[in-house]
């Protein structure tokens, strides 16, 4: 497994598999031993919203893009993640101690694929998610750098917009 540059204590959870892709920054994963499912929200990243909600209205105000267009971008982000996060794929979850859940009760994690790459980083590096600084994430500086590169190179959603 490749090393994350996480600068805090972590908990590693193995024996998980992907059950469903929720959107561009979240999945449902199942512990294959207990059979318990959890909604996983990726640390440090944010993708556009798939459905009308309070966050979509906030994104409209911040980006000056229409909600309808942001939802179209969200579908592209979701579809990209679906190509990387195949149903049944085994994953490892890495969590930062003391920062395990978001305000909505979802599990926060770095989602590590069998090849050692993290879905969090893949989404930002390819321009389908942006860094998210509203919740602590020790990888945020790295994600900000990757995002700048993706934006400069017009990768992913940056092919269509300069911000989302």
C-alpha cells in the first residue's frame, strides 16, 4: 500500500467492499465480516451536488453557476467515480483519530484501493472534485496542489468551467 502523508494518528479498517457509489465524493461500503454497511464521505474533497439541496443553493451563490449546470457537473463527477469505484471492489478505510464522522453521521475516510491509490486523491487529481476545507483533513495541502494542477491543465470538470 502506498503511504498517505497523514500527519496525525489514524485507524485502518480492512475487509470492506464497495456496495454503491452515492455521488462524486461518497460511497456505501460494507464490512465483509460483519456485513454492516456504512456511508463513507471522502476526507478533504467536495464534488458538486447531484440533487437540489441547501448545499446546491450555497454552491450556486459561491460559483455564480446555475443549479441545473452544477447538477450536470455532479453527474459527470459521479460517473467518473463509478469507473474507479466498482461495486464489490475491496477497499481499506483510513480514518484520522478524533475526526471520524461528519456532522451528518457519515464515516469520514481516505478510501484506499487494492493498488494503494486513494479515491480521494484520484477525484481531485483528475478534476472531478475540489479540495474541501470545512472539515479538517491533514491531506488538504496536497489536495489543493493537485487541484491547481488539474485546473491549470483543464482536466475533468475544469474542461467546462474554471470553478465549481
